[in-house]
């Protein structure tokens, strides 16, 4: 077994690379939220803990799980869930797309040999809107929408 030793400049470079790609920040934010609600997190099953750490939420999860996984919602609305006048909340999260989501257009989309330049810009990336309907502290419905800049 070999041991790899990293000197401080190499470690700083590795941390900077992770921070630039965003992978370090997301994990740190989730872990920070988990630490703030450690009692609720420790009561979850291992499967639930794994999903929270990955930011994966499903119907039947609690508001604590949702908050630990995704943080503060961008909007909270109160509404009546059914004919029995059951009060509910809708937590909405809006996430802007990653700067290079969708990627550049294929090379042949903007230029065709022997032809004039064809201006075909890529479609704007969609932002993601996630809505979670909550009754009695439990997620009862959820929806994910993708909105482009023209919507």
C-alpha cells in the first residue's frame, strides 16, 4: 500500500479546483444544514440519510429532510389541499441553470462549408423550478418544471 502525501500548495490547488467546479460548495452547504438539524438527521434511516446528502427528495419525506437537502425555499405559499379544508404549504425552489448547461451548438450548426454563415444560436438554458406540496410536515406532491428565458 502506498501513501500519497500532498504538500500544502498542492492541497490548496486541489481545493481551488473543487471550488471552481462547484462540487465542494454543494456538499459543504448540505453538510452544514445537516449539522444544524443533527437530531432530526440521526433519526432517519441510512437510505434516507443518503438521499438527503445527495439532495434527492421524494413524496413521503419530511420538511426537515427537504430543508436539509435543498435549504431555504425561494417561496412558501399557503393553500387548502382538499375539500376537507386541510391546510398545506407549497415550497418552491428556483435554480438557475449551470452556465454551460445545454452546451455549445454542434460545429456544423453555425457554419456549413460553401454556404453563408447561418446564425443558429443555441436555445437558452432552462432554469429549474421545483415545487413541493406539504401537509402535516410531510411531502404529499411534487413537481419539477423547466423554464426557458422566453417562458
